[in-house]
């Protein structure tokens, strides 16, 4: 998707508030509420985090990290594209 400068200026703060702020907060361990009643385990950070290989386990494959990283990139790209499309 090609955006002109005016569209980028419009979309940037919306994208930050609706996606990047969430990812950054989760990455930094900031809870969504002081006393959350439930945990969200289906979001982007969780889906990407599940791809991390178990280091040192009996089925550890040193090549798995690269493979899983590529999968994580595809998930993140899809989420980013979907969010951008929903804002434009």
C-alpha cells in the first residue's frame, strides 16, 4: 500500500495508539489494568512469543530459531497490514 505524506501523517498516530503502544507495553511488562480480571493470551505478542524455541531441551534445533523468526515476521507483517488497512 502506497501512502502519500498527508495519509502517513494521519495514520501514524492512529497506528501508534492502536498497535505499537500495546506491543510496547506488553514487551515492557506493563499490565493493562491494576487488578486484571483476565489475561489476554491471543494477541500479537503472545502469538509471536509462542514461536520461541525451547533452548536446551531434548528436541532443541539450532536452526529452529531462524525458522521461527521468519514465521514471526509473517505474523507481524500480517497484523501490521491488517491494522493499516483498517485505518485507511
